[in-house]
C-alpha cells in the first residue's frame, strides 16, 4: 500500500533509540522529510546519519520539550528547512517514571517529573506546530501514549496518570482542529521489547517474585491474547497508518498496539 508520505514534513520527538529510532526509519523509508528533535542531539545524529545514507532528508534540532520557547524554535527551524511546511508531528519522547512503586510511596517530585515530561512535552510541541497545520488546512498528529493510560497499573501510578492525561490532550485537540483537516490520534503501546522493558520492568518483576528476567518477560507475554511482546516496528507501523491519508476519517482515537491486553 502506498501511504503517500513522500515529501511530507514530519517532526519526530525522541528519535534517538528504541521505538523512536524505529519510527524515524519507518518514516524515512516512506519518503518523509524529517525534523528530529530532542535534548541529546549527539544521540540523535547516528539515526539521522543512517537515514541520510539511504537517501532521506533529515535535520537534527536541539529542543528541551518541557520548555515552550525551545519547541517554538524547533518548529521555526523545521519550517525554515522545508519550505515552510509541517505536515506530521509524532510525539514519541517520554519517560517511565517510578517502576514497582506504590502511589503512596511516590514522591511529589517523581510525580511532577513524569507528568511534566509525558504531558507538557506533547502539549508544547502540538502548540508549536498546529498553527502551521491550521494555515495549511492539513496535518497529522500522533501521540505515543501507553496502555497503562487505558487500564491503569499497580506500581505505575505516576506513569499511568501521565498517559491518561495525554489522552485528554489528544481528544480535546482533535475536537478543536478537526475543522482544519487535522487528525490527532494516540497510539498506545503495551510493553515494548528493548532495554527499558528488559532492564527495568522485567528486572523489577524478577526481583519481587524471585524469578529470572526471562521468566518475567514470559509472564508479561502470557497476559496478552497473542502471547507475545510488542516490538518497535509494531509501533512504527501504527504511527505510519495514523500519519497517512489512509486513516483520513480517524481522529481522537486510541489505538492499542499490545497484543490484546487493554481490550477496549
């Protein structure tokens, strides 16, 4: 299927590793012109270099997503590089917050930190790029949330709260900008295989239950209808779908990509 993303200008946050890098490569393969934004530009450059070698256009823009002025500057830099356009925003950047820590033991500082990153960061980038999309009468915004923002999770209260909040941001913006031919949706990954899942989530479960990290990973897989852990490319494919005109009539939606756990 031709997703018709050739030449579209896509801003991607958190592109340095994991699902962010997979999403970056997926959009590059579809011919999108990329603006890769984040604080650690040294970590982003290798991904940008890889996609450039394959013929993609990609700029790297320094940006602390928790600072509105920096998000505005990143949007300005994107427009300057790509004929004044911004067609797509994919908000991948985020954190996990405390893992395995009950809400009553979560400190106010821990709560504020993850909510600020996972909610405010997406709000700031959307606020920076949406005026351009409104003027164009075209745009696609894909926020990467999480299934703990659909069902909640014991031991992950702060993270869950941040992802529930992101859903509200997504749906409200979708209602406000739909009249301008702009779609705003949320991809909700489950556990995604990779260092964060293996070294934090599985390690925490293994310690609590007295099992191996491999057994912990299998316990997670056993919770899902499809009995397997999501991988980065699963998330990338969902983002491509929601950023394309194939999904033109979908907005304000939550798309779980988790093998059958949330079951909305």
